[in-house]
C-alpha cells in the first residue's frame, strides 16, 4: 500500500530565482497599480500619488511614504502597503 500524500503535488513551494526577484524589484509600479484598479495622480518629475494612501508617492519601481517612515521597491510595496506575503507579491508582479 502506498502513501497517497507522497503522490500529491507540493503546495506553495515555489522557489523564485534571483533573476525573477531582481526583475520584480525593478517592475514599474504605475501599470501594476493601475491593473489593481488604484487611482494614480501624476505629479512633477515623473512622480505619482495615490489618493487611497495619502502622502504615498510612487516613481518607476520605487515608492516612499514619509508620514509612515516607509519606502522601498515594487516587492516592498506589495508586502508593506498592500499586505501581501512575499509569495503573493511575486505572483502579482510576475503575473504567474
């Protein structure tokens, strides 16, 4: 008799490569946030603000939220602002 658990696929054991993580960190945030339905308002010098998150500023793949002493890359945004796990953030950014 075989153990059925040995034949089942592993759950959530995806390992991300360094290249995938590096690319996700550098992913442009504006299109990602627009896909999520967030409203962005263009500002000077290529910056965008998000009215849903007062004081938060996005530019390229980086963001900062001075009032909360937070800043980071695209992965950090999904984890620290959107409240996703690292794995969920990677899936959102990479579309996988």
